[in-house]
C-alpha cells in the first residue's frame, strides 16, 4: 500500500474508481485543476510516494528530482514510447521509479468519428464552415464501397479504422515501419509511404505523438483532390508543405486542435476540425479507469 497517492490534475477516473484508490493508499488527494508550473507540481506532490496524472501536464526531471519519495507514477493516458510521453520516463527509471501508462481505451470513439465524417463528406451532408450547404465530395453521392483508403500506422487504432473501411467495402492499403502479416491476411496491401499516398484518395494518419512523416515530397506524391484524416495527438506533417497542400482542392479532418497543430487553421475552408477529443466517451472512461487500477494493482502485488 502507498503512504500517499496524489493525482496532480484531473485524471478522468469514474467515481467508483476514485473510491477504489483508497484501497491502495493510506492518503489519497485528487486535484481538480491543472497545475500552472513545475513549482506547483512539486508542491502538490510533496512527500507522496505515488503520483497520477493525465496528458495535460508534463512531469519532467526538474520536478521529479525535487520529490524524493516518489516510487510510482501512473499515467492515466496513452503511453507509446518514452520519447513521446509527457513524463520523463528515462530519468524516472534511473531513480528506480516505476512509470506505467495505458493504451487502447478511446479508439472506438475515434473510429466512429472517422466513419461519420467520411460518410458526411461523400454524401454531402450538412453545411460547409461558412454555412453554405455541403455538396458530395466528388459531385455525386457515393458510398465508401470501392473507395481507396490508405492507413499510415497500422497499430491498434489504425487497424480498427482499416477494419471499419473494409467492412464498408473500401480497398485498404497501409504503410507501417514494420510489416503486419496478420493484417495482410485480411487483404490489406503494404505499400511504401509515397506509393500509398499517390494510390489512395483518403489517407488516415494514426501515428504516435510527435511523429512526423509527411513532408514536401510526400505531399507532392499525395497530389490534389485528396482527403486526409489525422487521429493522432499531434500533426503528422511538416506545417509549411501541409499549408501549401491545403490551398488546393483537398480536405483535412482532425478531431482536436492538437492533431491539427495551428489554431488559425480552424477557420480554413478546407479544414474540418471538431476541436473535441472524439475518444473521450463514457465507455472510454470505463476502460481507462479499469486499466489505471490494474496498473496500480500489478505494481503493488509484484
């Protein structure tokens, strides 16, 4: 059991999970706002031996080193790699601190968002950003059936989007740093990045945070009259060629500003950004809470 567990910011646990935390620590403190700076982070942690945080706060060396009692840091958000994490994992590990994170808790909502927006685009449902009636993407109402779709990053969420597109009859290909034989058995064709861009009308970027793969060369291969979805937590592109590409007859879909990158692009006529995390559903919070609690249980029992 921990002596003191502190959630230094809101961590999106459901009420029953917050109550269960009391089984794992003699004292539990849950903050309901985001700390403004490292000094406030250090003050909140104090002499705690366990810390919880979400994706909205960075916990770096200069704060961790001032909190000598920390033994456990639980990230209540996605952890893909030390490099992309909002916790200085390598420094924490050098101090003997265990850092855990979670994955695959909000993907279902993201897949629903992608399907919804693509259908609206192909059918011409709703209105344009300027309020004018939308028209079908290709001038005639179309289905997803037969649509050429490329997935960049065939991890959990990318694989789910690929499966959804296949269900609706799309032709699916993918690019990933490693081949995915089991996915290829489903009929998903591996292509190098430039060929994937040139051969598909719709491309879904499902990459880890701070991973950029699309530069000027890639946008030249992508060409015009194309659609890009970015479902990651940061832009998958270099901004200058992306802006140039947007000026043509193309369209970009992002659910969050973090995925889009620049606030001024929210009003761009070829951008559709919901500015809300589509993975933050009731079911996602249930999954998140279960995974966070399981990480704590596993740490305390091993």
